[in-house]
């Protein structure tokens, strides 16, 4: 990652968000029922990613139901740990869509 004026937590939140949204089974990020799964950064937020003070990471997604959900969750957990290290990772698959019903808003 390039050197910037952003804090390590900001950089990590953005990196995790990009990695998760890039997964083929993730249709979009999901912020939870009340927007609680988000990293609030100066002037913006990363919806669907929250990095706790203890290093734990929570992500929320809407997934494509083209494979078993535990497989998707395991792959997402691995992506997060590649970026954040061996931390607890909590995944919320808030909604699913079938391949034929996918809205073109990726």
C-alpha cells in the first residue's frame, strides 16, 4: 500500500472493503440493520467493514447464492485475515440473491 496521511485503521478498512467487494460471490456491502457495520472515517465511511479497537473485524455483505454460504464465508474470512492478520473475523451475510435474480448494481 502506498504511504499516505491516513491512519493504519483507515487504510486497513479501505483495503478490506475493496478485497471483500472484489470477491465473486459478493454482490455488495451491507451495513447492517442500523448501519452499524461501517468504518467511520474522516469525511466518509466504508460500509460493510468495521475494525474494532481490539483488532477484530466485522464485515457485512449481500451474497450471490451460487455456492454453499459456509464456503463463501470461509473465503471472505481468509481475505480479511490476509489483510489484517490472525484476528477474529465476524461475517454477516445479510441477504442472498439467486444467480438469475441478481440486480445489476455491482
